[in-house]
């Protein structure tokens, strides 16, 4: 059993509870164990870094230090949390004075940011550590009749100097995951585009235009569903779908699944167990 | 085996450039022309286009000048990505072709088309004007011409990278929000605004920042990082955008915008609970009236699916918050002390 520290993302604790619920169901099936970091705090959601760069370094230095204390890598299942925490790690590793300042404060809690733990997305752990072949062997209900549009989202790809796993122009890991589960990944132009989440409350019309484009293409190419490794993308593409498509005068709909749910389905869990019935679009 | 060997020794081959064509004065709709020419290894896309214009079809229109990645004229989409034709090797593009041996050439996006690969840069220039992207000197008129205006190295470093911009508009072409709304400020303009705003010689910082925090300005960026990823000069454009936001929030106190309120809510919540209180985020960003009008129908759907974020009292704080809050507040003291010493 391979162990990892698991970061609790705010959105998965509130609006998209089905993500962690489905991971809990299948983690042992794939020979992995996620140790939840109940002390971890909000990463700042790609906002804290400019509101206060120093607090940003402290908060995320601490999040990583919690994993380091356990001697484990930190696994994240939200793209923006991933990008944010990795950005902080890069800053801390490149700026010794900042690292020192953060560590002075972390001492109060008996923590130290060393820079030893890697910060990785759930998708990367499945692809690299568990491996597609091992996953293929565990599949009980292959997704063989499903045509699936892979929507990667931005912050698992860009900025590539912080992320660096997939080619941001031609990402392939999620496509390979779909194949390993027996499904058919569709060529999907919007696979590496934006969902519009981060401007939803500031420039709603623009955000919904962005989301509508991605949804429309998936509908056009006759995908059975969209899958995304990011709960923020899911919130827009599922939760705001009706509003976005209404704005774009499109009279149709398409289900959107989390990566963790798609894995769960192929491993034989039911829609009810995985929390798929909680989605807005069914 | 022979295939690999051939590819290695091959120096010339027939390659097709599939070029976007549209002359609004003549054509009812755009189309593509295929030009198949023999190209040697080491030839750029721009030289290939020049060859086509000179020897195959003189009517193909594109902009180009320096041929060395300096003037920024030949921005276009090559195999779907905005870049300079003069610094793009044909050979490097072969592995990116959707159809083997066919390189697709299209005009930049998000700008009005004039003809073929030529787009209208005027809207971009107009935005540069709208956001006052030039320096108005702080030097009193009586001293102008008599005294040098020295810039420290430390200050120059703040905008050194930003001055690398050659206005090729590749970032503009790739921008998510500009595609969603043509009035959006756009990344190249934000980069230039940042560059002017951190220049100590400038006198109109506040005017510029005042315009930047309005609708369609700096807060509308959706952090997709496409601009930065495409920049032909590798300028960290997002850092510049974040720089303007940091300035708006911390330094100048331009807080009365939904963007700033939204960003600051994160700081507030992390200090209080360690977790984001999502339920009240729309209200704190845009007020009660906006929230009721815009989000009520969806909130009802979410309640039915039990997807609503918990009300503030039910948001479980992260474990060990007491110690965390102490650290957080001590960091606030550090930041305040630094700001004080900066002001001195």
C-alpha cells in the first residue's frame, strides 16, 4: 500500500463532496492510501498570492510541511489548489530568506518546511505510481460504450514552468486514463482551454461565454459526458451549465463527471455510491 | 529502421502550407489555399511564405519586417498556436501537424481581420490609449532638459522583463476573456500598464490604476495563463497582472471593486477558519441584491441536490487553528513593518 498525504480542498469539503467520497471508495482497490490532512488550510485559490505574497508563502509552506512531517508527498485533487501550492513551493525553494521567515513562524507548531515533499495531482499519482496497466487490470465495468470529452482545465497544465507534467498544447494523461478504463477519449479542441471559473463572481457574462464554448463543442462531437480532474471546472460546467447554454442559445445538455467518479464507475461502484446523483445535470 | 535513417539524413522535402484566405472586398466567406513547395531543413515559416508570395501566388497577404523576432509584425497562428512566423522553423512544426505534412497558417484571433493573415491592430492601440500606457514625467517643467532622471537598478528590475514585449499580439490572440468579451483590456495592455505603473518617473499612476480597476479591466482576467504560455519573449505576464492587483489592494487602497473584495475574502476566511466560506462569497463580492438576482434560481437547484456550501457557522475550521492564527497574525505584523519601512 503506497501512502500519500491528502490535501483537503475547500470546494471538495463543501460543494463537490462527491470527489473525496468517491476517492475514499476506491483508494484501497488501487493499492493507495490517502492520509487526510485535517490541519491543512485553504491555499488562497490563486488570489492570496497577490493579496499578500507573504501570507501566501506561510499558508502553503505550512500545508506542505504537514505532509513533510509525515514523510509523505502531498496529493491534491483540485487544479487550482495544485497550481497554487506548487507556485508557493517554487517561491520558497528559490528564496532562502522567505523560507527562513516562514520556518521561524512554523516553529510555533513544531513544523518545518524543508522542500522535500513533492506536490502532485491525483491524476499524476494514478498515471505514474499506480500505472495505467495496473488500473486496466482492476477495471470491472469497462467504459467501453462511452465517448468521453477530456477537459483538463488550466491549472493542471499552465503555467507549465510550475506544473510541467503534460504538454499544455497537447496534454494526454487524462486521455490515457480514459483508455485505461476502457472508454474512448474524443479529440476535443477545448481540452486545454479555460472553464471561466475564476471570474464567475466578477465578470459572469464572460465566464459563462467561456464555459458555453467548451460545453457546445462537447455536445457537437456527441460526447456521452465530459470528464474533468478539477472540481472548479466541474462547478462551472455542471452547476452553471443551464445558465451558460441559455446565454448561448443552445437547447441541449451534457453530463460532467469528476475524474474520481469516472475511475469509480469503471471499478464497479454505482452512481449512487459515487455521489453522481448530486450533480445538477443528470 | 530505414525510415528513421531517411528522416535523419533528409534535408529537403515537399511540405504543404495550408493558408487562410479571405478578402472581404471579394470573398463571401473565408477559405484555405494549399501551397506545396519544397522546403529545406532550417527554413522558417516566414521565409516559406515569402517564397510563396514571390514565386507561387502574389496575392497572399501577410505582415512581416525584421525577420529576426524583434519587430513583432509577423504574429500569426501556426498549427493553431499564435507565434512569430520568422522565429518558427518549418521542421519544428512537422510533428505538430494534425494532417501529416500540412502546416496550417491562420491569422491571429481576437482582432478584426483585414485580409488573409493581416489583422487590424487599431483596437489594441486604442486600448493602450484608454489605459494611458505612457510615462508622464514627474519632473517639474523648469528642470526638464537640465537634469537627468535616474532610475535605480532595483527599480529597473521590476519592469525589465515587461520591456521585452514587442507587441506581436500573440497573447492577445490567445486570451480567454478577450474571446469572451471584446472590450476586455487584454494581456498586452495590462503588461504595458504594469510596466508604466512601477516606473518611479511616472506621474499618472493613479489615473491609470483608476481605469484598470473598472469593468473589463484587471479584475476580469480569469488566470488561465494562456497569455504567459504563448508569449514569444517568455514574459511572465500573469506576474504583471497580479502586480497590478497587489498594487490596487495593498498599496493604493483601491478596494471598492468586486474583484478586490472577492480576492480579499480569501485572506479574511483563511485567518478566521482556515477554510473558504463559500456560502457568503457572492454576497461579499457583489452584495445581496446581485446575489439574489443572479444566483437564487441556481441556489434552489443546489439545495435540492444538497450541493449548497454550508452556512458560515457550520464551516468546520481547520484543525489546530489557534496556533495557525497566531502565525498568520505575526506574519501580518511582518508585512506592516515592511510597509512602514518602505514608506520611510
